C-alpha cells in the first residue's frame, strides 16, 4: 500500500517545478518590455549623468573633457550653492509642515461636513490640477505690486501701509512662494488624509464621546495616531516635492530678488542651460539626488518606527 502511494506522489511532485518554471518564463516576457524602457530612459541616462558630472562639458560642443572631482570641489566651496542649499532646506521644512497641517485640517473639515461634501472636496482639490507654471503665473498676477488684486484689496480696506512688493522684496519673496505652493498642494494630501479618516472605525469616537472626551481629545488620542500610515505617505511625498521645487520659482521670481529664492533645482537649470556648464550642473544634480535619497531613507525609517509605536 505504501509503495503505491509513493509511485503516485513522484510524478506529481516532479510536475510542479516544471509548471512553475514555465510560468516564470511567461512572466519574464511580460516584464521585459517595461524593463527595456526603464533601462533606456532611466538607467542609461543616469549612468551618463554620473560620467558627465566628472567633465567640463558645456552641453553643446563635442569636447567632453574629464576633470575628475573638480566640479564637486567647486560645489563644496561655492557660496552660491550654499545659499541655494539653505533656501532649499528652508522651503522644504516650511512646505512639509504647512502643507500637511493644512491638508489634515481640510480633511477633517470635509469629513465632518454633511451637506455638499463632494463640492467641497472638488473645490479644495482643484488647485492641484493646475500645473506649477500656470499656478505661478496666476499668483504672480495676484501679488503684482502695481496691479495685483491682493494689494488692491489691502488698499481698499484701509490697509494701504501693508502694500509691498511681495515678489520683489527679499523679506517676502520666499514667503509668497511658500504660501502659494501650499495653496496648490494641500488639496492633494487632503485626499490621502481623507481616505485615512474614513478608515477609522466610528465606534472609537462614539465610545470616547460617551466617556466625555471633547472633540480635540478625540482627535489627539484617536484620530491623529490612527492617521500615522497616511502621514508617512504625505510627509515623504511633500518632502520630495519640496526639494524639487522649480516651476513656481521660475515663473514668480526667477530666483530673485538677487539669489534670495534660488534653490538647488533652479541653480541646476540656470548653470546647466543659462551658463552652459552642463558638467557642473549634472554634478549638482547628483548631489541633490543623494540628498533626497538620504533624507527619504531617514524619514521613512523614523516614520515607520512611529507607526509601530502608535
């Protein structure tokens, strides 16, 4: 009886690896086109950029001269790059905090609304649909010193002393870019937080309300901790987006006044295409890539640990 069982089992066990191997070969055929496209448009240009970062190429001529680590030494010593790095970090911290705070507030507000909920979602999400260029032009006109709507409103309500050149004054140019970017991006993160809010069981807040907890206490001890997963996603996305900010600066201030709003991404563009120093610009892009990767890894590790603790 035992020998009969073993004779039946052997063909079955032998057939499983063959089927699995056949399935894997089909899977590779489906993966291959995407892998070739990814290699052609991502891996190959990245490898080329690494090489160009060690050259003095101007982006036009065929003279690609290898200069070693000279570009990276100049990046380390350049006051302009140091200023751009400082502006980038200031904008990143400000945008990450303000965008997520505004997004959570909007998500809670929309989640509590009983009437016209979809209308409010659409209104708050609409700025996200605008490109950075369009948004920049809109806010550049709103904040224009001579005919901008914002200054006209201030003057009309008797606050003429508050009228300033919002984009031409070094004190207010960066603040103007940050607030306009928050206006554009908060709606996107609101949708993510709203999905997290709708995943929280209503029984938890009902039980807390019966026990006498106020609305703020419910948010602090129930809602906020349970939004940890959504917060991880939003903080990482907003951080990466802030580090790469470009469109708004290009349209609204062109990096000015002076170099007050020049960031790493914008200086890469100005140096690479304006000053025809593609080698130096590519080296700076490599540095920015490493900064983004390092900050992202640290941020995700910290936030994942926070999720477990909550």
